[in-house]
């Protein structure tokens, strides 16, 4: 049975995806001429994507542990 960390990670990822989608919807709405958007929807989308991308390694670590991360690592063939 998955632990609470997995559910929290999935919730954060779903929240980040929802923020990206909401900001995309907000960016597509027509602006009222003469007004300024004080917060850029593109910046909000960028932050949502950053959060989502940063949660992916955490999710992989929860699902497979160090063995999965080592198998996916780009350094596995390096003999330095």
C-alpha cells in the first residue's frame, strides 16, 4: 500500500497541472484595452511547469527507490 508521501506528491503534481491549465485559460481570454495585467499568466505557467518537473524525480524515487533512479541515470556507463 502506498504511503502518504506518494499521495502528497501526486496531489502537488495535479495541482501544478491545474495551475498551468488555469493560467493558459486566463492567457487566452481577451484583455480589456487600457488595462495592465499585474501578474503575467505566462510566468504563472512557467512556475507551474517548474514545480511539476521538480516533482518527477521525487515521484520516481518514491516508486522505485535508488535502484530505479540508478537505472535511469545517465552516469551508469561512466567508468571514470
